[in-house]
C-alpha cells in the first residue's frame, strides 16, 4: 500500500480553521467522557467552542479546548487537521478500547505507546513501513501523572471496522503485541508526526474480546470510575 505522496495537498485544512483561545486540545468521543472532562477541568463558565470539522460539541477557556468528536479515524483525523490549522500545538485523546489479553481488564487504564494500522488515514501521513507512535515527551508527562496509579502501556490495534473484530484477528494482533483495539489512535499518531505537533492518548478498557466472546462493560461502575480518574490525570498534564 503506497498512498503517501511527497507533494503538497491541493486541498488545505486552513479553510476549516476557527478562532480558539488555547493551544492545547483534548478530544474524546463518548458523551460520558466529555462530561467527566468538563467536570475535572472545571470548565464551568467557559465559553462554547466554535463548531469545527469532525466535532459534536465543545467548550474552551484560555488553557484548553475540549471537543467531543465523531468516532473513527477519518473523522478524528479531519478534526485534528482543523485543530492544527486553528493553532493547536498539543492534543490529548481520551478514548475507549477493547482488551485483547487477560492481563488487561474492564476498568483498566491503557497508555498507547505504538500502534498496528488497520485503518486508512495514517497511510497518507506516514510511510507504510513505519510504526505509528505518539510524542514521547507527552508520554513522559503522562507517565509522571500516572506515577501513583495502576495502568498498562503498550501497543494498540486501530481498526476502521469494529464489527469485523474476528477471533482470528484478535489472536493475530495479540501475538504481534497489541494489548487492545480501538478506532483512532494510529491515525492520530501519524498526523502530529507529519504536522510537527504533540500528541498522546489515554484509554479506558470498556470491553473484553480475548476469550472469543464479547464481554461488555461500557456502562459499568468500573468504567465510569476509570473515566473520572483519567479526567483528573489529563488535568494535571494540561496544567504541567
């Protein structure tokens, strides 16, 4: 697969730029996560963030802008490009993932440090033979914030097709070292590498796939508690 071009794009993200008051952005995808972030970041009294490509809703203050975005790599990638065009230099993604291993269970925190690509967006930003990785200085910042918190870190498998997560694929990508599967990380790792900004993600394990049966915990107390913990961790990273 060779979709990477060294030519400048005819279509520019600048058209989608909006006026933002901060240079740090947090992006999430589930409404309960958005609420947790707003509560932790004390966004009460902040102004509504302008509508931007790929977003559902957002709030901002002088320190940070928080957006709830559409799921999936193409929408999240377009959202990130619009953020960068709007002056954002640092992005933290707060997402969900399904575990591929019994060592990582519902309610665990996962810090992705690399990714296996099974989505299309990243191949337009990073050569197919390169591994997607987040910004290591941001990973170090998050590790410091997680110092007294139990968490996992490692690889994720990013897919465009959540309803085609078969047992064969689960087994194959687990053998390659992936801990969990989700829908945005590798795309959002590749764009900052191409554009020269900072990016890292924190994930809540919301479901388990490793047994070959789908064990769902999206609405569990464990997941809600972890989302609240992650929101507090993100606050400390934003303020660092």
